[in-house]
């Protein structure tokens, strides 16, 4: 009995010492997390402020699950953004569509190397190469389709259902042979969504709800087929575009988005989604490896940009772009860390949305975060000064034409015309210029306007000034030439 009491006393003493030893460690961990979260909050708020972003939501997951979710700012009607506020995630939806396809591959219902047309025998394409497009090619964005041969945002009228999209394959001519070149193209994932419907026997929205959202506990996520439904949903905060440092509220233009960009989610749900990526329960290990790997032609793999570098190890990432909403997501697989941010402002030439993710990751890893001078506030100030300076310079140059009329020659007028008409040519060809820079993505004019309104306004002001200057220059030159031509005749008459 005494020996038992002795053992019990020893055990109690050990547990008491262990609790005393663990308590300060736990307190340190809590304090460390509090400091990290404070730094993250300060970083996000300051970055939102200098980039004129009205509202955003943040999701962070780690090896234990949900690490942190929070909303920042407010919607245009004054409602506070929270971790449960629904946001369009745009092209982050592609990784969900890719998972849906791979789940059906896991069940033996889809073959990645089977031709897409084998699932739709009714397709009869004019271009025989369409028969060679594999399911894998659609996932890897190497189908041979691009925005030029198969319009996406510029397609009018827009599709209203997935059942309409296969008709395009009957008349399209591919830009390259399938599997040979990468071209990011949203309709690739519309075809995949239709494939999920055909094989599963469910609507695409129902499949996502039953097989992904429900299983991962993403109870506030759902799928849409057109961006117009975003505008009609009052729970979703209104989107914005940024012009001269002001966030301008605007409805999202109509766009068929089911498959590549139709999911609405929250920060709470996206944290669960990211945790599942390194929890290895989504797919068989073999398919999970394929899901997180780059493609054979580019870093774009199966619904993700997959990279491997010395600083971060293996990462999978994707950005989401609407004209009035933006999202960014990066999952650091080796570190069991995932970060997603969603914004109620759209793509802008002066806002580096990816910097939010990179800065937060550095804070979590105890690294230094440097503020960039390239932000919306600084660049918009530059644009305002540029417009004002250009206006004063233009007015002054027009009024000085009469003073310099003697030096105006036909050769100088031609050279001046070539130079001064350049801004007009840039405006007229802005869409193909951005298509070239954007690797073949064809951007409609309303997208150009919301992305770079300050630049377009400056080019328009410069163009107007230059046209006014040239018209007046030719008028002065014509009068001067006419006077010089008539002067000798008048002198002869006098003689």
C-alpha cells in the first residue's frame, strides 16, 4: 500500500513539474501568435490603404487546420467585411473544377489521356485536330485553343449554359496542335465542367456541392454560371475599380463563368480548402501528386501554377481576375501553409495583389517585409500630375503656334504628325497590345477601362491636345503658304 502511495506521489509530482514547465512555453506560443497576427493585420490594412482597396478577406491555414481568418474594410453600403462574407474567387475556381475531374478519374470514370470527343460522339469538328484534344490537355491549358480562335470575354452573346459550348468545337480552327503549347484559356475549363456533368449525371453545381463543398465543410460556398448573378446577390459586397485614387463602385459585366470562374466562397471556407491540399484526403496519393505538379509544357499543371524554389520549396498557386473583384491564393506544400486573399476591387495596372500573399508569408516565417513604392496611391498621384502637366503643356503649345509660324515647314508638319498621332494609335490598338503582352488573352474594352482608367484618360487628353495642335498647325501653314504664293503676284502687278 505504501509503495502504491509512493508511486502516486511521484506521478503527481511529475505532472505538477510538467505543468509548470509547459505553462510558460504555451504562453510564449500564444504571445508569438498574437504578435504575428498583429503584424499581419497592420500589413494588410496599410497595404489596402495605399492601394485604395475598400474591402478584403484573408484566410490562412497551417498544419493544424485553420490558423487565421478575418475580414477587413467594408462594402460600398457600409457593411463590415467578415470572415463569412461571400466573395467571388474567380479563376481560383479552376482548381476545384480540376479536382472534380480527378475525383472521377479516381473512380475510373474518366481517362486523362482519352480524347475529349470520345465522351461526346456528337461533336463533328471541321478541324480534325480537335479529335486529338485529350482531357489532360484541357486541364494543362494545352488544348490548342485560345481567345483569338475561341472567344471568351468578347464572345457575344455570352453562353447561358454549359450545354451550348461544344458547338464551338465544330467550327473552331485550333491555333496549335494539342499538347504542344500553353495558352491560358477559360473555355478549357468550361469543357471540363460539362465533362463532369456528362460523366457524373449531376449538374456541375450539384457535383461541387455534394462531392467537394460538403465533404470539406465549406458550408457557405456555392457555384454560379454567369457574373450577372453576382450583381443580383445582395450578400456579396459590390465590386469596384480604381480611378485616380478613388474606388468606384460598379456592377460586374456579364460573363459566362461556370467551370473556370464561377465559385463564391468565404475566408472560413477557403481556409478549409487549403488545409485539404496537404492533408492528403482529397485523392489517391498518385493522383494527388499529379494534381500538385506542373504540366509538361509550362508551370501550369492541373488547375494550379506549380513551382519549386529554394526559398519556399514546393508551391501551388492561382490568381483570380474579375473587373471588379480580385483574388490570390498560394499554398506552400512543404511548409503546410496556405494563404488566400479576396478583394472587392478588380484588376488594376497599379495594384500588386500578389504582394499581399508574399508579405503575409514572410511575416509568418519571421522574415522582413519591405514596403514597395509601386502602389496605387503613388502611381495615381503621378498620373494626376501627368494629366495636369500635359494639359498645361498642350494649351501653351497651341497658343504658341502663331509665334512660330515662320518656322513651320511641310517636312516638320509630317514629322510632327507621326509623333503626335502616336497616342491615338496606342488607344486604337490598346486591345491587341494588351493581348500581345498578356500572352494571347483578348481583353474587351470595358476590361481595359476598369484595369487602367487613369492611363486611358491621360492618353485621351494627350490625343485631344495633339489633334488640336496639328489642326491649328496645318491651318497656320496653309495660310502662310497661301500668303507667300500670292505675294509675288501682287508685287508684279504693282510694277
